[in-house]
C-alpha cells in the first residue's frame, strides 16, 4: 500500500486534475451503482454531505437512536447545516423497521418539522456490527420513495455487510440516493471515504466540501492507498468476522451474560452488567488488550487487519478472565 502511495500519479483535485482521485471516485461509484463519487477525508464528512444533500435547513432526518450520525458526529448536522434529527428505537437490535419509519414521517406543514430524509447504517456500529437484511432495506427504500424522502446510507462498514451477506455492493447502493463508503476502517487505508450519488448531487457536494474546508490538493497519494485496499483487502474481511466470533465465544463461555448476541461481522459488544465499563476497559488494558467503552455498561471490541486471528484468540482469553473475575 505504501509503495502504491509513493508511486501515485497526482494533480490538483480542487480543479479535478488528480487522476488517482478521479479513478477512485469513478470506481467506487460504479461499485455502488451510482453515477459519480466524491473523495472526502472521513466517514463523518461523507455522512454530513450525504444528509445535507437531501435535507433543507430546518427539516429533519430520521435515524436509529444509536446511529453514528446522532451519537458520534459532534452534532455537526445541526451545528453546520441546520438539520433536525428525530430517532426511532430498534430495541438495541440495530435493525430498522419499515413500519416504524413510515409512522414517523411528518408531512410538510408550516407548524411541524417536516421529514426530508431517512438515514440507515449498515453495518450498524453501536448495535455490534449488525447487517441490515436486504429485504428490509428494499421495503424501507420503497417507503421513502413513496413519501418523496431522500435516502442516505451510512455504509462506513458496508464492505463488512457485503462480505457477511453476499449481497453485491451495487444492490445495497441502488436503494439509496447517497451512500457513504469508508476505506479507512476494515480495508485499512490510512484516510478517506467516498460519497456516491448522481452527478448533480456530487457536484453540489463538491462545492459544499470546499465550503467546509475539505478541498484536496494532491490527494492521489491517499486515493492510491484506498485503491490498493480495494484490490487486496475486501475478501480478507471474512477473517476479521471469524476473529470476532472467536472472541465472543471465549467470553460467552466464561460469562454468558456478557455477550448479548453473537457478532455478525467484526464488532463484538459486551454487556458489563453492574460493573462499570471503564473498569473492564482498564482491566483489559492492564493485560495488553485495548477495547472501548461505549456507555456506562457497554464495551466494544473491533477486529481488523492489524490483529491476527491468533492474537484475537489471545485477546478473547484475556477478556474472558476479565469478565469472569
């Protein structure tokens, strides 16, 4: 990957002159069944632009109460774009319910906040890397289309959903008006996501990206890393899924209540019960295993290409002892 970065042909992307960025944008858009793409520094910016593209200032986007856009993006949608967020509860499953979404849609009136968009996350991060069933997504897409709503997919980990389910990326992508696809997570690129949509929307988003201070110059060195990851690191995501399953089994054997559900992809969510999440995080770190606290009693482990299967097994053994203590 670093050799590809060093050899990348570059130009000024603000003027559309970086051939490697152009190649990444075109290739990603094609994979997702869309016309055009926009390379951005982060998944957060990809989501910020995707929601902005379909939600006028003062209107709302509907999403899950644990969605990344409402929990982990610093309130940027409201602070920068005047977007109201209203949420539904999936009961911790992360799986969206088309009927619930349909009931939440508010019509355009002068006395209500009107619904302009629906956002879906696949895989769902805080629910534990849950894959949205494709039939559910088809129904949600139809509900949104009939109501005239913009459909945004936070596909930061869509690669994992694709590998776990076998559903083509284009089949997911075509159900949404905008799709954010991250290269800097499971695929291991150092930086970047691509927002895919129709050409007109991407041109609007390109201007907004510049307005937000995120215009690239010779970004081909980063796009080259993403292209290399696309060519070499997609299939191996199955290894991360297997490693996550191994961690979950080891912990569940020692403390069954600590694993509410087995992982579908590369994220394991643990319930610490009455024990504080910070206590578990610190106890694991003292034994050489790094996990994240997501709430007062929730801990997350994420597997990725920088940690081997055997290392994940050892981590699972450590976590099992921590939870059993």
